[in-house]
């Protein structure tokens, strides 16, 4: 792997208020035309072993809506790098009773 493959410029930053597992999923706007990766970090919530956020990524046609029990689980306070395709969007919901803030940074080459 080339070192340059691990270095990005920050693009658009989106901040989502993420509801608890019983609430409604929140979604970002579509990712830009040069976005092939995002850095996703969840903050807040509860101090418990279940503190996490569930995410789902898909195209506008797929209309992704995160499920609080079956979608990808992201731990709190840990930046996660996720490969995406331009024009996709991210949906998020809490894994438990806590509420979170999800910071989504588009990474540009």
C-alpha cells in the first residue's frame, strides 16, 4: 500500500443528531462527486457497553434507512473510515437509549 493512499483532504463535513433506538433514523445529504471515502465518528450517548450507532449507506434510489438492530455498528469516540461512492448518502440511528452526534467528513484525494 502506498502512503499516499492513506492521506486525504477534508471535504464537506456533516453533523447529524442521531436519535435513540426507538426514534427515527437521520440521514446526510448526498456525498460529493469526488468523495470515495468518509470518516465517521459518533460522540455522546450513554456510558454503557451498548453505546454505539448503527449506519447504512446507499444510493438515493436505495433510500437507505438505518435499522437499530441489523445495520453496521460503529463504536463511540472512534473514527471509522468507510469506502463510499459519489452520490451515496448515510443513514444513522442509535443502538440503545442514548442520543448521539455523528460527525461525517468526506475524504478527498
